[in-house]
């Protein structure tokens, strides 16, 4: 197990460019299975979750090439169908949550698939009902194999249909889209997730010959086609990295320019940090965070305490609440953080309390943060990263703290952030990796 050793109290200065979006990469890489022609994807992040999916695709029989750094070409001429039924495939796919999005392309093109309960962050219950119910509406049948603890799915004939999703699940919507593009007739998906990464998936599929309309809305219409062809696609910058860098700059008090952020795809993220009192200047497609001696949390028009809650897009992404919570520890004023979508994501706050933060954990979903306003800093501590987003939040806390901190289990951070210690060291942080 690797660790980060962080010497806190160093101000960040300079330019940094966000990596490609992890969540989009997982979706569009799976979508390459829908054609036997080459699909080239640029701006692919070099992170564990994506690299593990690419390795799994190779084992499945996909021809995978990397013509240049962060660019990959996938060609699924003929898959190894016996491998897809093997215990090794089940074991590897179960350890990677993104592998659940292989289900839709496999059913759409080959008419059968199997899936185990996927892994990923331990942040509470993450059900797959939306995936299964939507795909079942298109004509797939699910059989649970109790001996192997997997679902075996068959879909000899997929037929388009209107459906109302029980929740606006991002991966569920992506999976249903990838199942429906090769189905016969018309599929309508209401209450569809409309995050930028789902929009990007739809645009890539349309470039491959799919007929998807309603992109960026919560009602998607898909006219089924008989086959798709190859294309090239560029992944958006990762909005979660952009938000993480805003938080780092504010907490350490330095001036940081975040370059090429695709500002129009950040939604309410910049305004959310502005409500925290952080100055954000847009310069073209860059964001400049000036030096902050302190930042003061606003309040609602009626004077009530500021609160931040996650919601489906265009609401605030849940992946940034951990960062916002840490940033609030040094704000002037109090903030209520309401994590609605995952019941275990706030349990890392006990580590922040040990570092001197003033936080009241009300229940698994809500925490009240009383900001220090830099009257005194957090103190260094021994920490463990429980998941990707809590891991980066703890890293931000350690960078702003007095003294030295150690964060173990940083493989969780590596799953979502590319070469993060070197990129932050270039800005002035003091972070050392210890294996």
C-alpha cells in the first residue's frame, strides 16, 4: 500500500491543466465495442480505473493501440466470447465499477452478456436497478446464477420502447443508450441523466452513425440503426479536477491558473465556489484563482445559513461535495453540506475533526462546518483515503495544514487523479510518494 507524505503550509502558484474526464472516458471506451471499425479517443486520462478498463478490453479480444500519449485506438473486430464467460473476466470486471457499462454494448452487438456486482468506491449503496430495468424494457432477460453469483443476460432481439427511468442515473442512462442504438425501432428515455459526459457519449455515437436526439435534455429519442462505424472523439476536461484545483488554490492562498477547462461544461461549479466566497475570474477558457487572505461564505436572501446539496445535472455534482466541505473549514462563516445521493460519503469527516476542523456530523447525509477563517490552521495527521473524492479532499486538507501528514491507501486517489503529486509539486506543493 502506497502513501503520500505531505509537508503542509506551502502556497501554490502557477498554471495547471486538468486531465481528461474519468467518467466520460469509461463510457466512451465501452462504446467502442459497438462497431468492428477503429475508434480513436483523445485526451484519455492515465489513471488506474481507465487503465484497468483498457487492459480488460485487451483481454476481451479488442485490438488496442496508443498512437500517442493520452490517445488510444480501439477496434473490436471479434471478441473472445469464451473469455467473457470465464471466472477471470468476472473477477476482473467485478473489481472495476465502470465495467458495468460493458453490458449495453455487448447486448446491443452480440445479444448476450454476464455481469457481476461491480466494485468501485465504498460510499454506500449503489444499486444497478436502473440499468437492469431499462435494458429489460428493451427485451433483455436476466437470470441470476447463484453458484457463480453473476447475472446472465440474453437479448436475441432488442426492440425500442418508451421508458421512464426510476432515477436519473448517469451510468444507467449511458448503458441504456448503448443498448438502444442497435435496437429495432424507436427508444425514448425520460428522466435521462443529462450530464456533459452523457452528452459526449451521445455525440460520439451520432458520429458513428447512431440517431440520437434530445441531447442535453432529460428526454432522449433514439432511432435504432443496424450498424455503427468508426470515428474519432476527444474527451472533455475533468470537471471534478477543475473543482479540486479551485479548492486547493483557495485553501493554500496562492494564485493558480487552471487552463483549458471547457468553461461552458462546468455548469454551476464556478458559482458554487463563488458562494463560498472564492474569487473566480474567467479568462477565455481558463480560470484564474487569485490569492486569498480569506474568503467569506455568503448567505441566502433570507439570511439563513448557506447550504450545498448534490443533485442530478444541472445541479451540483456529488463528487465535489467532499472538496467543498474541506474548503469550508477555512472559510469565514458556517456551511451545511447535504450529501443526498450516497449515505457513506461523509464518514471521512472524523479525520478532518482530528486535524482540528470544526464539523458537526448530523447524520450520514449532513454535516455542518464552522469555518476557522484562517485564525488557526488544520494540523498534520496520519490519514487513510477511503475513496477517490475523500482522498483528494484529505490531500487538500494536508496541503493547507501545519506540519507533516501521511495519507495511506492512495491507490484510491490514483484511480481518479493522474500523477497528482508531480503536477501539484510543480505548483509548489511538497508531496512525496512512498511505496
